[in-house]
């Protein structure tokens, strides 16, 4: 506990410095322009290092969520998705510090510890870092894979799941989303399922995710949306070396694609 407290002034200084650097440089709006002309990662950050773990911490203009990144989250035979904490709607420096503590501490929650034991992950080599992201008030959002999760022989296909509003509905498995498969061999978009959602999740006035009264249509993505997402997914895979398939969380706001997270795809 004492090591966390003693490092808080350093964290405050780094937060202030990083925030000033971002405001002055404007680098975040073009940070990933090589990935796609339609992609914006302005929700991201100038990277510093946390004083305790020496792993990267991200800083952004307006802090909305403290997300976890653990070195024992995505391994070749182990996926820790959903085991650790994300703190949403963080608006002040004081709450940011508490949010980072919460994320760090979630490395040792019961579910995460037990999952690592079951999968023979060395408990002495695990570490946690925290990334601060701006919340994206998505018009639509979802998850996509740079592979066909149903047919391993369908090479270079892109699978996309989509909902209206925030993609939290998908990651929480609340209902069947729209599911689309793009086949590059035939250049065809195949709709597998329509979204079964009855409500749309958006940010409320306080910044929390809440159900809105928007009308829900069964089709979420049009053909143009799908092809732009496919291009984005392939570019992200190329950026990360082109060999490992990618599991990507995305959102569309005001016609622009935002990438929330990309990680190696792990067969469940």
C-alpha cells in the first residue's frame, strides 16, 4: 500500500505533463492514419510508464474510462477477457487515481486468480497496466475477427458482429447481435443474423451508459459500413505483423470508425 501512496505525486505530474503534450501536439488525431483513412484513434493517448509496474499507462484529453491491460490476459492457450476490471465514466484526477488502483487490484480478484491456476499461469510473473481512454458515444458498435470463427478453411474472411449504440451489449452477451461475414474470394457480404436487441445503450447526461428510447432497426450495418470495417481490420492485422488473427472492438460515431481495442484472436 505504501508504494502506491508514495507514487501518487509522480503519477499526477505525469498526467499533467502528458495532457499538456497531447493538447500541444495534436498527434492523437493522426496516430493511426496508416491503418485506414476512416479510422480515428483520437480516443487514445500519449504513453508514459506507471511508477510501480513499469508497464505503459495511457493519458488522454478527457479521461472517461480506465481499462486494464495485463500480460496474462491474452496468451496462446488462455484468454483473460472479462476477468479484470474496467472503470467507466472517470472525470476527475482524484477519481482517475482511484480507478487506476481498482484496475491494478483486479489482477488479484478471485476469478482471475483461479482462472490462472486452472491454466497453469505463473502467478509470480503477472503484471497489470492501465490505459486511459476517452469514451466513444457510439451510434453503432461491435466486435470483429480477421477470420471465420465457424469455418477454419474459409481463409481471409472477416467476421463482424454489430449492435445499435454502444458495443457493451455484445461484450456482455446480452442478446444475439447482427452477424456479418465478408468473403474476399467472392467479394460478398453475407448476413448471418439480424440484431435481436430491443433497446439502445448510449451515454446519458451524467456520462454513464444507459438505455435510450431510440427506435431499433434489425439491420445495423450497410454494405459500405461492412467494407470500411473489413479494410480497417485487415490494416490492423498488417500493423501487428500480419500473422496473428485479430479480435477487434470497434464503434462508429458520426460516420467515423473508432477502434477501442485490438488483441490476438484466441480460439475458445
